[in-house]
């Protein structure tokens, strides 16, 4: 099922802590992602075989309507593939010189007190029926159309 989603990611601590949201269907799901090792270390290590081992390295706090959601292993894998991959891509993207100047407190606007580094992306996702079923559960409430 092809659907448009909106993804927001903000860097809180470079290479280890990110937050944002996913809008998909009728739901907005907020998340916080913590890499317990830096992203470069995570990318260079051998991929753990068990989901529990990966959960130790990449942790998610997920909320919908201010209620924390406990993720099953299958749900965790969805967030890892979508949000974890986005965090890694975001880490490796290059920032403009202007942004770096603002981060150092220099700007034509005056003294910079804080800078938020983030990006919001709209993207089409081709979601398989089994994933639609997970996202349509009351836990997530995405209300995606399904075809059977």
C-alpha cells in the first residue's frame, strides 16, 4: 500500500540522541532514538544476530497522544528500518557553512542563543500488508487503507 508520510528528525546529541515524529495515516507518533555507541561505531560493527542485542545498541522511546508505547520485536524492527536509518543518514549529511557559523554563535541576525538541527521530510512509503496491519492496530492508530 503506497502512502505519504511525514518524518521529522532533530539532532539532540550528535551521533547518539535524536528525536522527532512520524505522521502516517491518521496518527502522529513521537519518538526519541538513542544510540548507546556513536553512529560511526555502530555502522562499522558487525550486525548483531538477535533483536535484543540490537535493542541494546539502538533504543527507542515511542509515544502517541502522550502515551508511551512498548514495542514488540516486529514493531521495533519497523522503527529501526525507518527511523534508525534516517538518523544514520542525517548524521552523515553535510551542514552548510552558514549553519556551522550559527552553531558557533555567529550570525548576521545577532548573537545566536540556540540552534536546532533537524529536517522534516515527506516521502512515499510502499507498506506491505503485514506492516499495515501492525500500524493500524489501536496502539498506533494509523488507519491506513488495506486491501485483502
